[in-house]
């Protein structure tokens, strides 16, 4: 079945509300993210590969901000050690309801637990893989350090964190260039100038970017031993951090 096309911002809006992951977004989310995030499919598929490399027997694999479960499925479809469990967490009930339906069509046997709750208040333990694909950018900046410390503390030695984000560049010229390239990417994928402008206004104070350097420093200070970018396209980057 083809994805429902994202037309949420196709008509002029008198008032543009802050972006939220409600039922209207759930209905078009696969199309929205495919046409809005360069490299998304590569990031998701390689998240599964990274998970299979670092997953440890009798441990938990977390997909934080799991939305419709793309990264959960990418991990579940890999050969994982015995006793692994995938835990998907998201604070949008609409997303979680649809995610459950998606998972019911998958025949892989690794157990999955879905939790509709706030990441900041969740309980993390016995983790070997933690995935945040385009999730931390929606956490208020003042809470990010504490969340990352909590996550790394739950991570087993030898485990990894995969974190993908829309990033900011320290150099204004580079930041402007990559914003323009991302704009062009969306227009070439069929979004109108009106849609791009209204979506940007909606998400402006909801999605708050950090630099790659800020992400790396946060992860190292939380207790990871290394953190490097493994994928980047324009101002979208995915990093892997390892805990010795």
C-alpha cells in the first residue's frame, strides 16, 4: 500500500501551530520523513547493522523516539544474540498505536516492548544498544545532558549509542549553505515553497539543533570513550558512540 502523501502544509494557514506528532502526522509520516530527511533509509538500515554488531546476549536494545518503529524493525530483522529484547519508547500515543500495528505484521521473533512515556522519566537498564534517530533534537536543550548521562549509565561496557540528528554548523556560512541545500532537497522531492516555509515556521522552536561537537562532548562527558560521525548528508548526521 503506498504511503499517504504529506499535504499538511500545502494550503496557506492563518495560524501556524507548533509542530507535534499527532494523528495527522502519523497518517503521512512515512512520506514526510522520506521526502524531508536525506539519507533516512540508509541511516535506518545501518542502525540495524550496528545493532547486530554491538548487541550482547541477555541485554536490552532501546529505540528512543521510536515513532512508527522503523529502527526497531531494522534491529529486529538482524541476527541478534540470545536473550535480546528491543524496547521502543515514544511519548506520542498516536505513534505508538500505529507502531504496534506495524510490528504485528513482522514475523521476526525477537521480543519487542513498546512504552508510551516521556524519555526523561523512563527507566533504562542493562542496555547494549541505544538508538536515538532524530529524537534528541526534540528534547529541550536544558534536559539533554542529564538524559545522556542516564542513558550511558545504563549502557553495558562494549555497548553503543547511535544518535542521528539535524545538526547546526558553527560557521554561519556553512550553516546557511546546508539549510539552503536541505531546502532544495525538499523542493526536488515535490514540496512547494509554501509547504517548506510553513513547515519550517511550525517546527522552528520545537526542533532545536546542536553542533556535532556539542553532541560529541556530551557523549564523552557522559562516559562514552569515543564518538564519531559515520554518515552525513547536508545538515543531517548520524553518530556512533562506544562505551569501553
